[in-house]
């Protein structure tokens, strides 16, 4: 995809400040909010089951993260997803640690029927959601993203969602089109919340899309924007603590010129 077309989604986020309703995990709430603010979006962490169905239709998009899932949160997530769908608002699923853990895995499969706009996970999570067998180590993947490409395409066709499998190389597919993105830095795996915040960023970008036809391009743009910011931040700071600050700064300051010069992408033939 032309870099200018991808960057246009970042410009939309900055211009429109989409409101992103986040039902995320307890570990990453603060960092996720800061990432959304850095890209120009507006975060909202309304989590009470008594309020989520009322709030979700007010947001531009909903981000659902299963990282610290329990029964009360599962009920709140289901209420928020149903309300978002009823209002025609897109939602994004981050299936953290799905596969080895039965409760969250069953819940994630139930959520697939609710038509997420996008699913963003690591290779083990995407393989598991597609019906394959993968053994993650907690929230970490034990599979390379290349091994999950077929599973991602199958999952996309089955759910009609855009599927992003992220790792050393990121793949984004709607089952018909697949693109590989090769930006980023190993430091992105050394700061808690970078991956979870990436899913919220996908929600922000998707929340500016002009209908379902743009969800794939919006997801590609969100992954590319975030990983380019991470790659450039790693040039500014070589250790995790300083990287976290540099990452937020790069998310806030990344311009079209630096984006275009840094972007590494390729279409996957046969998709």
C-alpha cells in the first residue's frame, strides 16, 4: 500500500480524536491510555458492567483485551460488545493467552460470533483461535508469525474480521489480501503493555474508517505506525525505561516523511 495512504489514517486520528472505549487488563491500563493520547485519540476506561452498555455506543470504537480476564469482566465485555454492535461501532479483540487457558479460550471463541472488526494477537493466540494447537508461554508466543500466517487467513475468512498476527514480522490479512510489515524493535517486547496498546491503536484507526471496506487498510496503518514509532524510538533510547518514554514521543511526533522513509512492507502472493 502507498505509504501516503497508510499515513492518512494517522492524520485522521489526529484530526478527529476518536474516542476509544478500552476494556483492557489491569497491568496495562495506564500505558494504553498514554499511547492513545500520544497518537491523538481519546481513551476511556469505563469498566463497570452497569455502565459499559450505556457508554460503548458513545465511543468511536471498542478495544477488548483478555489479559486479566475474570467472570465479572467477561460479563462487562459481553455487554459492551453487544452494545457496540447494536450501535454499529467497530470493536477489536486482543485474545491474550488464548489457547492454554480454558476459561478465556472458550470466552474468546464465543466472542468471535459477535463479529469483531479486527483481531490482533501473537502467533500462538491466532493459531489457537483458528482451531489449531499452539502452546503459548503465558502471554508470550512460542510460535513464529510465519507459522501462523495460514491460520490468520483461515480465521479472517471464518470471522470476516481483519486479523493481525504480530511478532518479528507482522502480517495483516482479511483472508483475501495479506501484507507483511517488517518494522519495529526488540525493545518493544521489553516494556509491558506495548502489544496491548497496539490493539487499542488498531481500534483508534479502525474507528476513523469509512465503513467495513476500510478496516483492513486501517489495521495495516495502525500496525505500521506503531512499529515504525518503535523502531525510531529504539534509535533514541537503548534501554527499556528510556525506550518507553521515547516510544510515546515518537508516536506523538511521527510525520509522513519519516513514516514513508522507514516503512518496510511487502504483499504476500497468493492471498
